[in-house]
């Protein structure tokens, strides 16, 4: 499968990324190469191969599920550059001019 300039244009528009025409050609080559490698991987016979989450067998560490002291508002807000009414103050991002 090959990737076209139209595909790159569409993906860039969906991702809201500005891509120059010269870069589009470069991305066509790079993405087409990646898709060729994926096509190669699809041809590998994996019948009888059990899926693994890790190549190293290890048990996950377990701990008791206990309630700990979560009343640390002052410690948490001490890291805030701006705070008001025991809350973090963040810049407005919706409808900002």
C-alpha cells in the first residue's frame, strides 16, 4: 500500500498541522516505507505463537489496598503558581481572544 500526497494533506488537516508541499513529498516516502514494513510483518506466520505482554516473566508487585491520608490540600496547592479558593487557577482556553 502506498500513501499519496492527498492522504498526507488529509491527515495534516485532521491533525491541524501545517505541512509545506515539499514536506508532503517527504512524508509520502516515509509513510509509504512504514506501510511497506507493516505489510512485511503481516506475512510472518504466527500460528501457534501465544501472545505475550512482556518477554520477561515477572509478577506484578502487590500491596495492600488501604486508605491513606489524602488530606494534603496545602501541600498540593503549594506547587501551584496561581491559586484561588483552594483551587488551581489556569488560563482560559475556550473562547480566548
